[in-house]
C-alpha cells in the first residue's frame, strides 16, 4: 500500500483539470492580505488543502503531504474517514434538523450513550453532561464556572506550561497568561524539571509544593474552586504526567474537597494509548472537559461532571450552538470506531515503537535534547548543541535522564526542521514553552508503513538541519506552533515574514 491515500473514484485527469483554476499562489497571497495577523498554522504551512483522506492531504498545486498535525489532534481517524462521512450523510439524508439548540434528538441520544459508554468506570454512573459552545475553550469556561458555582469559591489552581484555550478564563489558567489571577503550581517534567532533578523525585517535590501552597494560610493562595490539569501537556511541550503524580493530585484534591478537572480535550479518544488519559493512573476526576476528537472532525465540546456538582439553575450555562447534529453523528461514529477497533491499544503500541526509534535518532543528533510522549502524542525537543547543558542538582536514576541538565531550547532549529519536513511532504506542529518541540499527532489509524515514512522524513529533515544549522537559520524564521505558545518569533522576524509574504 502506498503511504499516501487517494480519494476513491476521483480520476487524476479530472483532478488536475479541477485544481488548475484554484491558483494555489493566488489563494495564499489573498489569505496573507486579508486574514488577521493572529493566524498561526497558515504562516508555517503555506499549503492550500483541497482533498484529504486518512493521513494524506493534497494541496491545490497537486503536492501531497502526510499530515501529522491532524487538526491539532482532532482527527482521531484521520481526514474523511468512511465511517465519519457515512454518519454525516445519514443525518443529511434523513431530513433531521441540523440546528436544535439543546433539544433532545435521536442523534444526540446516540452520541451521549456512546460517550458515557467510554467514560472511566465509576465516573459515567454518576455523571452529567453539559453541551457547550463549539470549541474546547468553551468547555473549559463551563467547567470553571461549574466548580465555582458548586464550591462557592472563586480561585483556581493550574499548572506551569498548561494550555486550556483562548477565551478569558481558559487563557488565565494557561501557562502563557500575563494577567494572573490563577495560582500556578509546578507540573513535573524530566527534561526541564523546575527542581533540577526530574523523575519520581521531581514529581514528589512538585506535589509537596502543591500541598504546601494549599495548606499554608499565608501562601497567598486561598482555597480554590478547582484544580485543572492536562494528563499530558500537549501545547506545553508533550509532557506526560507520571501516573503516581496524577494519583497524588487526586488524593490532595479529594482530601481538601477541591474538584479536580481533567482537561482531556487533546488527550482523549485513544490518543495517549488509553481511551481517556486519566485511565493510565486509574484516577476518577470530578470533571472532564472534552472536545477535538469527540466531534469526529466537526466542532463539539462538552463538560462531563459528577452529578453532585450539578448545582446549576436552568440556563446557568447556555449558548446557541450547543446542538451540532452533524458533529454529534460524526463524533458518535468516531467514538464507536475507536472503541470497537481498539485504537487506543494500537496507539500505545505504535507510539512506544515510534518513541523508541526517535530516541535512537536523538542518540545520533545532539540537537535533539529530548524525546517525550505517550501513545501517538509525541514531541521532539530541539536544543542548541553548541551550548553546554545546564547544571542539575541531581539526576534521578529512574528518570533515565541524560547526564547533565537540558541544553537551551532552539526554536529556530525547530522551525527549520518543520520547514524541512514540509519540503519532504510531512506536516508537523511546533509547541512547547519555547516553541522548540516538533510535535507528531498522527491519526490513530496510521499504518506501520506510514509511520515508517513519517519517521524517515522527520529523520531526514533533522539530519539536513543538523548538517547546516546556521544556513538554515538564516533562511527566515516564522513560528509555526499553536496559538497558545505562539509568541516566540520576534517582532523583526514577523515583520520580515510579512514582507516576504506580501511580496509573493
Ligand atoms: C488541552 C487543551 N485544552 C483546551 C484547548 C482549547 O481548545 P479549542 O482550541 O478548541 O478552544 C486545547 C487546544 O489545543 C487543548 O489542547
């Protein structure tokens, strides 16, 4: 089987004839002239997708790409999976209303039944679901509002490096927040451990700091309405939380009657090797916020929570677009397909193999500082190989960390690797605190052969950047990462890019 996939039934000759007038360059030029300066992916990925299937995207100029961005982790089944298309067509052909506010429909009933079927044991039996506005950030807002209403408290505790969305409350809980009314706690990580130790000990120190802030009457952190965390920080740099630390957070919050909110917007639906990432540690959160893959590529977001938190008055949380029937149909089909085909297990196995291969690559290239991830949520951090590693207080043997601390992050090298990947027909995302992490979020349906092609193209891109880092750095820099951590490119670089784009 070829590594790229074509849409069945579309003849190449017809495709060429159709594509020619789309004028790839003109579309890009008009986008650059008309759309906001806040656009992100479009800057680093100057492609004009016109067809897509599975892992493959085809551009208006006929180029084909392996898409490991997957709509920022949304496309659990890749682009235009037949079961998703069939589910959407079925609704369209049935004459069912497409807009229903929050009224009950058979489509919604099927979605909710399938969703509850997948939820962690012990949670679904006592859960309530609120359909939110279409985006993940809307579900985060709803969750924060819910725990505030339920506890009568206002503060929230969140973690360094977090990303929860772009609306006011979600942004405030994210690591990039500038106007901070949320207390920030350390999220443990091995490579850039805030305590310089990593591993089990780093996580233990992070947990102690959390306890101390919550219990010290003079810590400046009043009893919070909730704690919000990602089981694997995605935009923060693909940092999986240790299972023992997750259990510790559960114990700490339970003991203090603080609702624990798991943000599974990116980690859900099999992505990390379990259907929901909280299952790795066996914890039951009080609230889960879900979006991205649950809509099967269409916008859908929900907050699911323990029924005793359901103190809302009718209309306490509302929104016009809470009843997206096509998204619910596509989402129910996706959830069922992932469950029935055990795609979470597949993600665990394939992800472990890809991580091992990438760690092998890191041994050959000093510009790879760290390879991290869980399941098919994988990050490769680019560092400056010419700078010495930071000194560390101590290296935890169990963490398996390299001797010495991390080297300085190299966002310019990450941009160069992203660009070289694109030249080789591979789309990757950038993320991490310093926008120096190349991220892979392939669909869970990726074949072994396609995974090999992805790794080959990425290795080749890294090799070319490692061979000529200075020249590549000089070829213009524009950050291509997620909006959440999109601020690393300097003003001069942005202006330079804008000039280049306008000149095209
Ligand atoms: C963990 C997490 N929470 C929240 C969000 C926000 O979701 P949305 O972009 O749909 O608002 C994201 C998006 O990347 C995310 O990864």
